[in-house]
């Protein structure tokens, strides 16, 4: 099966030993994105800015892989404060249309670089 590493400068460079995404066949495994600005590698400050930047980063990787956010089949959301879940839903509605992907939201104690939100996912590219 064909395997390709996806990389774009329109999303933050990896800050560890991982790729932004890996495409295997028609499936793309998206690594976790936090709210780093890809140009400056500086973390956005407010939770609203962070959520928006994470969706922008995911979108950039999806496009680099030949798809879009709409092609995400499974989205995982990690929050350091689950009280921000409503804001995630509100922001997500600006980036996705029905049918929405399957999704999980998990409360975590901490995220890299002090981020308040991280998201990863699995995208399926259809003909």
C-alpha cells in the first residue's frame, strides 16, 4: 500500500518526532494540532483564538493532503477545561457542514506548550 508523508508550511512545523500527517492509501492520519501560528510558532493566547487557529492548522494539513476539513471522518478534541466545549461547538459550526464527522472530546490535565486545546483526526479521501 502507498504511504506518503504530508507536510506544509501553512501549518506549524512538527515540534517533536512526528509528521503533520501520514497518508496510507486513501486514508490520512492527521497529527494533533495546537494553536501555534505557523509563521511565528507562537501560541495564540485566548481560548477562542486557540480553537480557531487549531481548525486553521488542521485545514491547512487537510488541503496539503488533497482534501478538506469536510473529508475528516473522525475528529478528536482535547481540552484542558471542558467548560470550553460550547465554544468548540460554536467554532466548529463555522468550519464544518453536515454531515459532521464522528467526534470525541476529552478533558486532559495538560497539553504541549501550555495549549488549552488540541485536535487530531482521520480523513478519508473519496474519488
